[in-house]
């Protein structure tokens, strides 16, 4: 035995151990557990409280027969789409150009209706119609592209006058493009083989073609035939995807469409725009908004009155305040100011107004950016992000339906933020979101949000186009 080293006790030297006291914990009431679980998953049900079922993706139709059934080959075959699904061109007397696209059979959610590359892409960040038109006129096949542009509305200045609504409105547009007409007239003469006498009028018409038909990713011959409806009434979604060959824009059904019904997309983004903002943004087109206001999400401004002009002013002030808040360096100050900007618009318009939903979308973008950078583990920012995402998801369910592709990002925000708050600030999370007030309930909510996200993404991206 080493001196000073404690001896190992013999069994006879040890005291008898005290038996442990067994505490009888009450078993949880199965009904209470079931009710808690139902409350935790209720935010992920549809507007009627039923479980959201995402259908399996449908196969895309891409055979030559399908494509040829969509457009008359003699006029449209020079720049055919990559894929044409169960749609066809129809004569619609009440819309500009008197044409539209209708379903040739019943269409299910997620089906590809058209996939197409742009006839002309914007040459730079400049979104002036004359800029895109100049790119078209300087292509090696400019004559063929002008032939395709001739098919689009307005096909003549008489059509433009009839659609513009008034001669004064058309006069304003003519003045807007007067300089472009002079600058591009020689290019048009070279490409079209026309005389200088009619060049200015031809360029003016083409500027209107671009203004009325081009999208952010470029001008598409066939997709330009899809008419506009506001997000609540649109039954299709258009999304541009980058591919190895450039850009491919795909139109898919977001709701079930019956045979013979028109296929409609929204020309405006984001999806949650108020009627007031929609009216101002449609001024570039030859039509005004005829969609009815949503009775819950787009009611009149509760405080102050003044109609759509007053609402746009409130939106502008709140948006400027939010952007300034998200630029602040101090995380807590930034979140507090952002929360105040949202709360101010809620006070003016109500919790569920589309103007508030648009502002919350802006907040989500900014908070996502901050949380991926300097504010990586800021609990205040994560809490505000989760609150905005939950409210935005509620709005999207009512406005767009729960299977719209816009819902996927919002559900992802909810699931990932629950996950991060559980890892970094669980007690704060349980206190602020009591319906997810235990690890089990929170895990179920996170799982359901991410599961719905994955299924919706698959519905709109799993098809080969």
C-alpha cells in the first residue's frame, strides 16, 4: 500500500444503500394529448380545417401532336414551345387581342401547360421596351423574330387605339416612345426590309408589344397569349428556370381547371398585392383590373379613409420604414424597428389585409438575409420571422390555395425557424408559441411544415420539361 493512497473499502465497511423513492407520475389523458396535437397541426390544415393532401406530380405532355394541337403550324411553328400540354388558343372577344388560352381537357394541379424559351431576353438590367426591341432587331435572325412579334397584341395601331381605352392614353404612349422610334427606325428598315415612311409607326407598335407582353425574364411568343387575373382568381403560375441552355419559363396549373375554362396567370408579383397596388401597377397594360376584392383580405382601410390612394400611401410609408429598420446594424434595434413597421400597418389596415401580407413578405426576405449573416443566432429575429411566416401562410391559404408554389417557401421558413428556435431558445419559443409548447408538439409542427414544403416543391419541379 502506498502511503497516503486511500484504501479500497471492503464490502463489510460499506453502508447499506437507501432504496430509491418511486414517484408515481400521472399518465397523460389520451384525449388531452390528442387535442394538443390537433391544435399544434391546425395551422397546417386547409381553410376549412381539413388535412392538406398534395397530389402526386403528373407527367408532362410533350409529343409533336400535343404541340401542334396548341397552335396553327402555319403561323406559329417558327418558334415552337418546348412543351405544350392540354391547352389551345381560343377566341375571346372581351380581352385585348381577342385571344386567350383554354384547357382542352380537365387539368389537375401541377400539370405543365406550356414550357418555352424566350424569343428575346432583356439585354441588361434596363427594362425599357426599346432596349429589348433593339436586342431583337440586331439578332442574326431579326426578320424571323419580327415575324413572331407580328403575331402579338397589338397587331396594328388601330388595335392599340381600341385597347388603350382613349386616344389620350395612346398619345401619352406615343410621346413616351417617340425617341425610340427615331433611334430604332433604321434597324427596323434593315431587319424588315420596309421603307422609312412607315418605320416610326412600326417601331411604336413593337414598343407597345413589348410593354404589354414581356415578362421579367424576357418576351415569350406563346406565353404572351395567357391573359391576366389577380392572384386570387388566377389558376396557373408562370416561373422562369435557369437551365444549361439558358432560361426556360414554365406555366403550370395551380388549381383544377375544367375543359374549356380559360387558363389565367398573374402578371404581377408578389402574389399578395392589395387591389390598390394592383391598380397602379397595371397602368403599363391596356386593361384595368376587373377582379373582385377579397372579402376578408382586401377590405377597405379601417382607419383614415381615402380609398386606394390612401392605402398606397400607407403601404409606401410602412415599406420605407421596414427597409430602413432592416438596414440597422444592431440586431435588437433592427428587429424592434421592423416589428414596429409591421404593427403600424396592421393598426391601419387590419391583421389580415393583403397590404400587411406584402409587408410581411418583405420582412421575411430581410430577416432571412440577416439570419444567414451577422444575426445568425438572434432569437428576436427568428421569433419575428416565424410570426411573419405563420401569418403569411394563413393569407396564402385563403388567397392562393394551399397547393400554390408560393406556399412552399413560407412553409420552409416555418419549419426551419421552429427547428432553430428549439435548438437555441426553447423556453422562449414555448412561451411565445404555446400551441407548440412542448418538444413533441414543436417537432410535429416542424415535421409537418417541412413535409408539406417538400411535397409542394415536388409537385411543381419534378416534371422534366
